[in-house]
C-alpha cells in the first residue's frame, strides 16, 4: 500500500516537472496586460499619416491557448501576454500621433504612394522579474526600428529603444505592466518628435 502511494506521488511529481519544463502549467505563468497611456506633449504634425501594422521580430515564445511568453520571473515562471505586441505598439503610436496633430490611418501595409507613412518593426520586447531578499525588480525593454516614408519614398529609418527597472515589494504582474508602459512611453518620447521633424 505504501509502495502504491509512493508510486502515485512520484507520478504526480513527474507530471508537475514535465508541465513546468514545457511552460504549459498555468501555475507557472504570470499574466501581464499590455496597456498604454499617452504622455508625449509634442505638436507640429499636420495632414494624414498612415501606420502599417508593426512587424514582430522579437523573441516572444508561443504558448498554448494563444498566449505569448515575453519574459521570466526568477528564470522559472513565464511572464505571459494574450495580447498582440503589434497591436499594443500601433495603439500607442495612434494616440501619440493624433495628439501631435495628425489624422491617423492604419492598415496592413503602406499604400504605394503614401504621402506620410510609418512602418515599425519590434526588435526587442522583454519583461522579467528578479526576486531579491526583501524586494522584487521588474526589468523591461522595448526596441523598435521605424521606417519613415514620404511621397512614396523611404526617407529615413530610426532605431529607438528604452529599458526600465523598477524595484518594489509588489510581487504581482502590476509592476510589470507599469514598467512596460513606462518603457514604451520613453520610446515614444524619443520617436514622435523625430517623426515630426522628418515628415514635416
């Protein structure tokens, strides 16, 4: 009887280990929301600008159920998002460019003779947490390439990135969400004025 109990316990432990190594166990996930709040206070944009759907070249890891792993907690637990990073980025660009004075249109790709256009590639998107003795650090990074098009011609390519590290005692996914938002805001603060300078 004791042997059977020991064997059952061993099977349960083996299954738990299997799920943990494949990243499929919901117990080993920390789900984070990708959110954005407009911050840049730059004017000077005019007319219509067209945004192509961003290309995602960062090292996100696909998981079952339409989820993506974008980082780790202490190298073990997956930091997971169910939202598209491309949609997150284009929503932020739409908000900031509209606030700068543009009429913003979006689509899969740029029109052939686009007057003002922007095509962005996400090069880096990561969100990790590292536990310390009494606190936890949330470390995020976002890096993008932005192609600026004018009158159907590529006129400039910009590479902009930012990294943020926040330390606190909250071990939920909320510090990761806030750190990702702050990192993207920093990218926008650098990128938006450069877009206006090139396209106007």
